[in-house]
């Protein structure tokens, strides 16, 4: 299904399989809802870096939406690095503390977008739209 | 012959008296009971008395002891000295004594004297029986008080052993040992370590080369100043911070260059500074933590409103919830702009407006209408409270323009302009090129809405006024003080 245009979507872009890495349940639910409204499929929600990696390995999503500061003190950037370097899965980073990301981490993750919290819904939509459109 | 003899005696006495007066050393001749028999010119000069006040009177009646200072009375010591000299026939060096003397107003001044009592024999053949005592007097007040000042200075300099004087010999690569310097480097009193490196050995390995370099630099040119802070490690492992300040000088005797100066133990100061740094770092960490929570909470509020809007089927309720969410965003985005630099009391509003632009354009456009939003702002920082009010006002004004302005071709432009105005004012204007008539009709219907109320409220909070201009479109302008 990946990369195929979802002709039924009013947004007129591809349906993607997305995993969410976010330890705040409300925000995670909202992100899921936003993605589903845009006809994307949520393959899993992880609240820790370890969980994020195991979901990614099992489900092979097209991309991940990753918060930086996670439950149990783990770091979203660690999961994002693994996803990018080991599994080839890109991430959109979403955090109230984007400044915590180091230059080295940024280089390893090559994030599709870095969105500050609180985020405008269209910022996430735009980021995903431009990824889906990219060759 | 007899006459000749008398004449000769007279001449001799006159000569002796003249010599007595010419003597640059002050002298006074005392009888056994301390009655002044004679005093020379110099003695009168340094005591401020004339001979009439002195001759035939007891020395300590003339020079009454200072009643306020029991240490300033030389009478007993002088009496003992005279008695001893008269008994033994030998000169007695009394050393330095204090005996204050009164000036003409009766006020005592502190005076120190170096006194030597010598025997005087009235009959040359009786060398075993002196009859008078000649006291040679030197006023050493200035020297003694000067020494005391120096001693006080030295004491002050080594008080509590956290400051000391030092001398460093660059040729020998070593400090001169003093008890104070020993203490500062953690050597025990009397600890015997004559290794030439003894002090340098205790300088922290990370600091030693800088210390050596600084000494070498100062040693190359006599007269250079030296300024070095370094750590020493005591045998118990504790680390002390020392601050050395001094200069290099040429030794007057050996002609070699030495470095002299003072050394301060500044460990306490350094510890305080490091505690302050830690406290500041902790403060920053807490601020970042609070900031993170605030942003997360605002994101949650926004998320709840969006989910609520998404799940409701009633279009009016959907629109109301979306409008509420947009207002929350207007506030939340300012928080997002905060903490991007160290200043949390104000916001770089132009940066923020650019971010708001893309969001508003995306959220307000629809398939039916393509309206572009242009933002132009001078670089302006404004207080956070004002930024939030401004943000809400921009949200309402732009939303109104998008929703209500009728654009002929379904295309149009909304412009947000933020400029500095004279007299410390800032102007926010939002204008659209919508059709005039439609705007007028809609303007009246807008005024009853919450949006219009919010615009007025925010203008009030900014301390400004709202002005509406109808000119080839619609412009709303809020002028407020910076």
C-alpha cells in the first residue's frame, strides 16, 4: 500500500503507515486521530524508546512521529537514531524541548521535520504531505 | 702663676661648655637624686624646654609622666640606671624607653627615647667615685612608630594564613620558605623538606605548566607584573585555590631577578563561585522542566479541543471548537516562542508572526477559496503579556478577514503589518482587499461576535485603541505603546 495514491482521500495524497512515540496519552490519541482523519494508518503507539524500537521492528512503519522526552526517562532521539540507521525509517520530531537535540543526533536522525510543542495541527499535516509527495 | 691657672681653668670651662652645646647628641647631666645639673642645646631642642625650666629641678617634675599611659613612665628605670652607673662607674645602655612629654598646651605626645647613662667623675683622680650621670638622649619616636606600622602591616598580611608574602627565585626554581608559605601549601610547621621542587610539587598538574610559564615570563624582564591563579593539592587530598600577585625585581646585591608578591588563599571565593554556578545550572534545569510541562499541557488542551471538534457531528459545534482551538493556539504559540533564548520576559514578535502566518494560511484556506496571508514586521521584542494579547488579536483579525471578506474571484490577500510608530508606539494593522460593500455589511454582523469582543479586549490590554479604515478593502489598526 505504501506510496500508492489513496484516491479516496479528500487530501489527495498517499496513505502511510505511521507509528507514534509519545508518552502523553492525550497527545498520542490526538496525533492518532489527526493521522486517521488524513487517511493514514497508525501501526502502534509507544511510550518508551525500547517499545518504539520493538514496534518499528515488528510493524515496519513508513515513518514515526517521535517525542523526545519519554516515559521511564528514555529518549526519543535514541529510538529515532535506531529507526533511521538500523531500519531505514524516518522520523518527524515533536517536542517542547527541541533544543535538547545535539548536532550529532540531528545528523544521524535526518528528521523529516522538527515541530515544536504546542504544535499547530497543520504543521504536522504539511510535514507529512511534503514527505508523501517527495519521490 | 695662680692667676694664670684660673684664667686657664676659665678658658677650659668655656670651651667645654661650648663643646657640650655643639654636641649633636642631646645630653643632660643628672645628680643622684635626678636633679638636672646641666642640659645641652640639643637636649633643649628635642624636649622643647629652655634651660631656666630645667636647671636645678628634678627631671621627672619637669617631665611629668603621662597619667593615661602607665607604660609611658621612665622615672623608675632612669633612677635605677643612674644609681647603677654611680655605683659601678660603668656606662649603662637603657635601650629604647617610652616617656611621653607634654607640649605647651599640656597635651601629651607619645615619645620614644634611646637612652645611655654614663658616669661623670668630678675629680679625675677618683675614677671609682662618679658624682653625676650624663644621659645621652636620642628621640627615636618616628623609627619606633614606623616599625610598629610595618609590623602591623605584616601581621595584617599574614592574618589567618590566608594571605602571605612570597619570594620566588627563578634561577633556583623555588620559593623562599616561610612558615606562612608552608602553611599555604599544606606543609606542617617545621616539616623538613629541602627538595628544591617542594612547593611546585604540590601545584595541581593541570596548573603547573601555566605557573612555570608565568614565572619564566616575569623573570625575563625585571619589572613585569605577575598574575596567576592556581590550585595546590595538600597531602590530605584537599584542593586549595591560590591567587598570586606580584612583580619581578632585580636583587640589589646579587643582580639576579627575583619575583616577589603576595599569595592569597581564595579557595572560599572559588567554592562560592562554583556553588553559584551549580545553583544557576539547577535553576535553568528547573525552568526548562517547568517550560517543558507547560508546553506539554498546552499541547494537551489543544489536543482535547481538536479531538472534541473531530468527534462532534454538529457543524456549528465543530466550528466553535475549532475557533476555541485556534485561540488556544494563539496563546500556546507564544509559549513555544519563549525560552528559545535566555529572555523569558519578552518575545521576538516578528519571528513568531512568521510562524503564525503559515499556520493561519493553512488552517483558514479551503478548496473554495485561495487567500494568501502576508506578514511584514520590523524586528521588535515586546513583553510576553503584550505578545499574548497581540497574538490573540492577530488571530481574530485574520480569521475575520478570511471568513467574512468577500473576494471577487475567490482569491485575495490578507496583510498583517507590524511597525514602529513615532512616540514609542507600535502599530498592528490587518487589512484585506475584499469587496468593500460586503465588508461593510459583514462588519456590522461581526461586531456582536466573540471575535470582535476579543479584539477590543486585547487592544485594551495592550493599552491601545482600535481604528477601522475602509479604503479599497478593510483595515483594522491597533496602535499601542511599546
